[in-house]
């Protein structure tokens, strides 16, 4: 994939949107984990915690990118990412965690939380990169400033403009559908025709967004008992 090609640039845009939408939670975890550390040490915790989280994520993303080349794993990863795209819309995430007062206790909390929470980001970037390690590295480099500086602001924007989260979910659904259609045995069986392929991609995106919208409306509608 040529770095100046339209395909490369579109994949890079997808990765940037994925990072914006999914890296915010990690920034919140870092902030929460550091809150009980003495103020003069909080910057150190944030920097070391972020670097550690990025190193873990780099290794995991490169490993997943390599694993997705094995038969069947693109299909499995794509189906899982469809679920992640839906859950992104309907989950009311709470970030309750024990904030340890020691520097290394807080850093260990950040690293453990990133391992547990980072699957969505790792899988999404690996899928959007289509096996291109340059794209993976660029995506990881982009995620660093997002986690340190940009995510809290972006999360405020998402609270103010809820439609932003639907754009992010749509990008994840697009990436998931492309992973499924790019699985060789599925492609040869169902998606030899470009029309069938893109029809499937559109159906997945629309289904995820409509189901998420429906679920959110149901959650926001008061029950008769509460009236």
C-alpha cells in the first residue's frame, strides 16, 4: 500500500477517528489512577503510565496485525468488532477504580487497566491497517498525544454533540465489515461481486447505528412504573 495512495490516506483517517473515539477512556483511566498520588508526582505517573500503555498496545497491535493474516481470524475479528461498535453506542461506562497513593501502584493500575480495556482499540487499528505495519505505527503515534492531551476535551465534545459517537461507531462498523468481507474463504463464497461486498458493508453500518439508536431511545424513555 503506497503511503500517498487514496487507500492509505483513507485507512489513516479511519485510524485517527478510531483513536479519537476509543482512546478517551484510556485518558480517563490514567487521570483517575493518578488522582491520589502527590501532586508533584502526578505528571511522572501520567508520563510513565502513558509510555507503558503505548508500549503494551504497540506489541499487542503488531501481534494482532500478524495474527489476522491467519485463515478465519479476520472473520472472528470482524464479528467481534461489530459487537464493539454497537457497545460503544449503548454502554454507559463508569470508570470506578481504586486510585493507589503510591507512584508505582498508580502506574501498575494504569498498565493493568490498559491491558483489560485496550482490546477494542488494538483490534480496530489492526483491522483498519489491513496488515500495513506503517499504518499501525502511525496510529500508535497518533494515540499518544490523544491520550495525554486531547481525549478529555474530545470526551466533552462527545457529551455535547452525541452524534460524534455515531460517526465513530460507524467507522468501527465499516472496519469490521471490511474485515469480514476480506476474509478469503468468505470473500470467495459470498463477496466475489463488488456490489454484494459493498451492500454487506452498508447493511452492517446501518444495522449497528439503528440498533444503537433504538437501544439508546429505549434507555432514555422512562418506564411506566417511574412515571
